[in-house]
C-alpha cells in the first residue's frame, strides 16, 4: 500500500525523456509476483512489480520509474 497514489513513469524509447503511465491505485501482494495496478488513459493495468523492471524509486516526489515489458500497456 506504500506505493498507492504514486506516479508510474517509464523511459521513452531511445531517449532520456520519461513518459507518465499513470497513478498507482492498488498493490497486490501476490506470492512470488507482487503487482501494482495503474490507472492509465486506457483503463486499469496490472504490472508485475519485479526488481528487474524497477529503474529508480523517488520517495520525495512519489514517483517510480520502471522499464515496462512490451505488451503490458
């Protein structure tokens, strides 16, 4: 529940820019596969909160930057 209300960002392809995916609305502590639910412009999406996908976490600004695998958004 610590991440609820945070903003999820992902790097733009081939660039240094960040794209805002949406707001994290839920955290599901699924054994061996914790997921976050993110409210995007296309509706709610579940994304695995896997350490390999997390690029950085910014508690001060409540932002998490993740490399999101193709097909999840």
